[in-house]
C-alpha cells in the first residue's frame, strides 16, 4: 500500500509453530506490503519468553505477554503477572487476555476466568500498558468488566459481538481491531459499518482469521483489512490507512518510523 503511514499489525501469534520455519520470509513479505511493526501476542509463559527472543532477532516485532483465557490456573496467572512486571520495559502490551464464554461454560470456571482477567486489568493500570483483549462470546461481559475496573488503554481484538455492545467501549475510548477475515464475515462488516473510523485498528490474528478459511494467515494480509474498511465506509484506502495509523499511535505510541 503506497502510504507514508506504515501499518501496524496489532495482534498476531508469531511464536506459533506455523511460523517456526519461515518467520523471516513472513516478516519480509509483511514489510513489502507496508507493515512496519507487528505486536506479537502470546498465550503462555513459554510464548512470552519466545516472543522476547524473537524480538531480539527481528526488530519489527513488538512483544506482548498474556495468558489465554481458557488457561484457568491461578499459579500460571500469578507467574504471568510477575513476568510482565519484570519485563515491562520490553513489552508493548498485556495480551492476549480476557474472557472466553464460547469455550468455558461452567459458571465456577467463568468466575475464575473473570478473577484472572480482573488482575490483568489492574496490572494494566498499574504499569500503564495497553490491554490486548480476547472476548469470544463474552463481549458484553468484557466491556462491563473493563469499564468497572477503570481500564483506559484497551484494544478489543476480533470482537464478535454486536455494535450496540461495542458502543459503550467506543465512548470510553477503547479500540476495535479488524482482521482480514472481514472480507468474509458479515458480523465484522456490520461492526465496521457502525463503529467510527476513529475507533478502528487492524490486525491479522495470524495464523488464523485470514481472507480464506483454513489457509494460514500472515501479517502481509493486513492491507486487505484496510481495503475492506475503505469499501464498507466508502472512503479512500489512503484515508483509512492514515486514520488507523493515528489510532494505533494513540493507543500504543510510536511503534514504527514514518
């Protein structure tokens, strides 16, 4: 995409085994596509360690660390909180963290999930790090918790709820990141149509949520999300790229040189 505003992939799983053998090529393709940085989220302590190591070898990687919401282990959660505190200066975000009511059904387990998430929200406020949030089938509950806990720097990734559920988060200044799967998701298309451009970021969630189901996604597909947003909102792609870049800087600061 010809733009002085390099894009940031705000949520990708670069420590995934699917990228173990060709990550350098993946990042090279991303750069050629106009991607200047990738926020690499994690799901476990092992992911967090690996992402920090990858960032040393690949300067465009911006590490994040978090515990996936289905890992209902208070000891792992406490260890992740400690890891984030120790490595705060190297991290761009806490993530991914959040709630997943699609996978977690029992109320007792959901209660534990909420408690773990609450601790990460409080850690975000303590350290001044943005939250990169997972909210599958739990959008209303996630937004309510974030507001109740006074979260201020928030990205809701691949939000699967209705725009009406998202609007209180928009009013609070939270952001919603749109993946390339928007080209085939009516729910994502409706979300883009109804939310203001000033609340939108882009992500890939690589290696999933690509334009084609079942095909490995990668950061080079990020411009597809920009193009889809532009088409849905009847705006020039350049205008969308610039707005999204400004939104990203508002949440994360300057991650790439322009």
